[in-house]
C-alpha cells in the first residue's frame, strides 16, 4: 500500500501548508504547461502539413476515383471510406500473415472484408455525413477480433493499420522537404 500511503501523505501535507506555499506549488506545477503550448506551436506546422497532404494526396484522388465510377460522395463519407478501407486492408494483410488459418479461410475472410467495403460504399449516401456509430462499430470489431480469436501475434494484427496512419504525416514531411525552396 505504498502508493496509497504516499497519496494520503500528500493530501495531509497540502492541508497543513500555508497559502504562500500552495500558490508557489500551483505556479511551479503550471509552468510546464507553457512549454507544452510551445511544443504544440512548433508541431502545428507539421500537423497542418500532414492534414493538407492527406486532403490533396489521398482524399481528393479517392473522391475523384469514386466520382469517375459514378459514386459522388461527401468529404465526410470519403474520409469514412478511406478509414474503413485502411482497416479492412490491414485486416486482410494480417489474415494472410496468420499461418494457422487455412488458405480457404483466408480467402473467405478477405472476400468478406472486400464485400463489406463495397456494401458500405453503396449504403453511404452522397448527401449525408457518417454517424458516430458507423465509425465506432468497425473500430471495436478491428480491436476485438485478435482478442476474441486469441490471436497470439496481436502486434502484427495492429501494425499495418498503425503504419498506414503514421505514414501520412511522414510522407507529408518528405513532401514538404522536397518542395521547400528556402
């Protein structure tokens, strides 16, 4: 019970402390928040570049491809379809990495994911956005599948998705570095 005792001692010390001590303690505790805001300000350009790269390099072209084949969708729906597509593709990749699953089961799971993606494409209307439940269900399914199936290599299940999400700001940084003139 060392942690519990430490917490109790901290509260007791706080109760016995003077007002000046409390004000100084609070001031010193808040000082790191200023450095956090400086860090956020420094990262702001990088994050904005990643978002802009996603919008022009991924979202725009995916939306154009959908429009070309006759599916006009809103930006929110395109974001949703890209996210679900990344989830499904990383799931398909992970399924093919599982050596304990038969080839027939791998193909059936892959066909299931691809079919589900196209069903979502047909069900999402062009005028409306995407409800929060439509985001939540695939995320919960993706996170829970390796747990439910007792998949022994959980990190290899999540790694393709994490890599896909992390690659957008990395590619944005490379793009900025290559196009910067000064």
